[in-house]
C-alpha cells in the first residue's frame, strides 16, 4: 500500500509541475523575456559609460543552451522534476502521519498536509526572500541569496514542527482551539524574529561595491558621471507580476497534489470515521 501511495504522490506532483509550467509559460515567460532584454540593454549602456570613461569591459561568454531551449524544455523539465520530488515527499509524510492523527480522515489529512507544505516550504520563505526575475539582484550574490532562502525554509519547517508539538502539549490544559491559537502565535513569533535577524536581499547587494546601483535589490536608473539618467530602472510592474505568478504556479502545483490525492486516499484507506463507528 505504501508503494501505491508514494507512486501516486510522485505522479500527481509531476502533473502539478506540468500544469504549473503551462501557467508560467503563458503568464511569467513574457516577463522573463522583458527582464532579459532589460538586462542586456542595461549592460550595453554600462559598457558605453565605461568606454567613455576610458575603461574596458569583458564580453559575456557564449550560452550553452539557446533561450528557446531554456524557456521551453529546460524550464519544463525543472518544474516537472521539482513537482515529482514534492509529490514523493508529500506521500512519504502522509504515510508517516496517517497513523498518528486519528482525528483526521484521509481527505482532511490530505488537504491539511498539502496546505502546510505549501505554507512552510514556499509561502513563508517567499515573504522574506521573494522570487526575482532575471536582472534583479547581482550575480555575485546568488550563492548568498540561495543559502539564505534555504535557511528560511529550514526555520519555517522547524517552527511548524515546534508549533504542532506545542499545540498537542497544550490541548489538555487549554482545549484544542486555544492550544492551536497559542501554537500559531508561537510560530509567528519565531518566524518573525528570524526574518528580522536575517539580512534583506538589498543589504547583500550593497556589499558589491562595483554594483552600488543595486542598493535596493531592484536595479535603479543608471546614471552617467554628471548624474543624468542614461537607462531606466527595472519596471516595478514586472517585478510585482512575476512574484504574483510565481505564487500562482506554486498554488497550482500543491492544489493538484491535494485535489488528486484526496479521492485516491479515501478509496484506498476508507473513511476513518466509518471504521470507528463500525
């Protein structure tokens, strides 16, 4: 039975990844293309300023894969593989938790677990370190940004585990509803303190001396020595909608896993309340 559950979770995750790719290809890809064009135009303007000042610049290396391959095959494989991995992880956690929470039937456990995984694996870290399109953030900070994001994921998971443990400990004394509220408050406090302690992406960019115009993370207007704007800043609308569509793609992924897995779990495991009644 465990193999069937895990296999179904992986397949649903892959399906969710495919649907998320279709969504991103329609809505987010045009923004990515505009961001790449912005980056190329900004680099060209920067090279002209350096040449006018008597400096020199190095050209970019040749791309290993064309833009068409990256935006279609490459992104599709990446998102589907990510969805498959998340589906497997969901199914494994489901098999572990099913026997521990007898108050939840298979359907409710599916919805709660999928919502919790979306919340701690994506939404909470996203609030601190949201997704950025190309041209936002200096390339020298990629490793630091990735490390901070993964750290935020770990903190979010640990805070949720602690909140669940705390709720179960407080239930006998305060009741399930009050215990859940207290545990939720503890989760918010822990995550909030960590978010305040960790640096923002803009602070990382200010450490790159030669890229001081990225002091607020988003590229600001490029100016010449006289202070005249020679190239505009990154469009705020593109940044906003890219992040909005990123959330939408994740919602599609986790909704596919939840809505596809719930009826399967109910058929395979039955209604726990009916079993108890019998």
